[in-house]
């Protein structure tokens, strides 16, 4: 394990988000802004890590930071394709880390570097999430999923998903030997 001399002070938590006026539905714009902030928090957790840390498997699991970052991005892409009733864009599926993805519980591939994982997440945002959310009119539109029965529930799930796995990323980073300290943004 790597032993970091000093903890890294990370991205300040931001609770006032900039919402784009370019969406048909203002609530969809709010979800897009919240997802964007959660993504940026994950990116900040990993941006400084070497590939050794990106691919470190947490003791007793097959989870690595690289696997989690890829899982979060591809999960979002899949939900956006279901929401849009369209295929996941080829630009996402052909990304090197997307092609490496393995099912949960199997040995993870070697992912990274961090910049490439961040690139995948931003590609999902630009090629799947924003085009889908910008055109949504009704967040109560039904889905075919048995639990996530509306677009609103899908979006709430994605907020949970990024938050939940961000905690895993932080824990694996700590287990690898590098602390990450959260801070608060100064009041406006």
C-alpha cells in the first residue's frame, strides 16, 4: 500500500448549482446540474491518483476505483439510453475503459489512467445525459423498469448511484493509503 505523507484537500462541497436555461423542463435541468456536481466530486477524488491506486482492489472484494468509475459512467449511459429509448452512443461503447468493463464480482480489468476515466464520464455526460435530459418534457413519463417506474425515479437513482459509489471510491483510496479531505465552499 502507498502511504501518503499529507492528506489531499479535495473539491469543496457545493450546494448552490448553476442550472442551464437550455432545457425544456427546468426540473430536468436541476437533475443535470446535480449529476454534474456529483460527477465532478468523483473526478476530484481520483484525478491525482496513479494507475496503481486506480487499480488497487479493496481487500476482500474485486472493487477498484477504476472499476467503480467505469461502472458509474456506464450505468448512467445505460439509464439515459433507456430513458431516450435509444442505443448507448457508439462513442461511449468504443471508449477504451468501457471496452474493458467486467461484470461485478469478476476480476476487474486494468483501468486508467485517471484522466481517461474522467474522459469517459464526461463523454457520457456530453453524448448521452445532456442530449437526453435537455429534450425531456415530462419526468413522470413511465419507464419499463419494475422499480424505477418513471424518469424522475431514474434520475433520483442516478443521484443515489453516484453518491453511493463516491463513498466506495473514498474508502478504497483510504485503504490504498491516500486520505481525501472534503471541505465546504465559502458562502457566496
